C-alpha cells in the first residue's frame, strides 16, 4: 500500500474523502483534459529516428495535446512534429506532420498503477506550410555525381536517375526515384510504416503508465480504494467503489 507524504491539510481532506466513499457519497473522481495535459508538458520536445534505405530520417515531436474519446474509451495524444530526411549531409526532405495516438486506460489495483494499453497510431497527416521542402532530382544528381552531371542532364530524368542509382541496392534506387514525383505526400506515405514502427518502438511501459503518487491526496485515495478507470463525459473517470462500470 502506498505510503503518504501529504501535508496536514491534505491528510485531513483524504480522511474526509475516505469516509465519503465508505458511506456511498463519493463513487468517482474525475481528471479533466487540462489536468492530464499538465502531466505530459515536460515530455516535449523529444526526438527519434526512423529507418530509410539511404540517409537518416528524424522526427522532432514539438508538442502534444491530450484527447479523450468517450465512445471508444480511449485516451489520445495529438502531436505536431517536424520530419527531416538527410542524405550525404544534405537535407532532401522536410515537413510538418500531425500524428494521433490512442490507447485504452487500464487500472491495476495491486500495482496501484494506471496503464495505457492497445496503443495505436490512428492518423499521420502532412501539413503543407512554409516549412515543407523537397529537393529536386537535379540537386540529387549534382550532389552525388557532380562529375557525371553534364552527361546525365541530357537524358530524360527517369533515365538519368536510373544511371544515377546504378550500383546501389534496388531498395535504395527505388527510394531515390520517389523524388521524381516532387510529391511531399508520396514521400510521407512511403515512410508512414517506418514512422509508425519508430513511434511504437520508442514508447516503453514506463512511458505508458502512471503509478499513483504519494504526494497527491487524490491519487493516494485511489491507490487505496480505486477499482477501475474509464473515459466518460470528456474526463478520465476513476471509480472508487463497486458501482464502477
């Protein structure tokens, strides 16, 4: 059982709340979206990498906003992030994206811990703004084969790129050909699985759990008497008795 480190005022409040629960006058405690938001503010910004056939892909998550889905009983996080792809020390692609994660809340009374389970990446959307950028094929050719550029420029771009990627792996060759389209969305679509895998891989159980703190009387109360947790009425509702759903 959790050992409390509460002020005298909070201990008195906890005592009163405990008896209210026992007498059936208090059966749940609600955490609002702003309260949940405050718990994650220190997590941003953070950065992670994702796999690409050539070069380095980086996602810098700038900010996150908590969302609540009553119907599906899901806690969500909508994030604004910057995607950056670099090949041979040169930026060839960058974009702002918004991605949304969601998970189901589950309370383990024995561990006195709230877990977020069944994590999924629900959406990943490109933002077309001034930050968005993509290098053209001419730049790629001049960057990687400057000595051969004059002979390559006289050929159709697709043919030139085929020569440009000769000697590389088929995967790397096909990847670089993505840039022929000049479509920021096509490149993002290609990378969605890698970004999704990277997001899932980087989130540990500690990131997706919250143990009730002994410095917060509401959490001490729930550690002692809590039953389960659900998203209802646009709040995260902590049930304190057997009337929980």
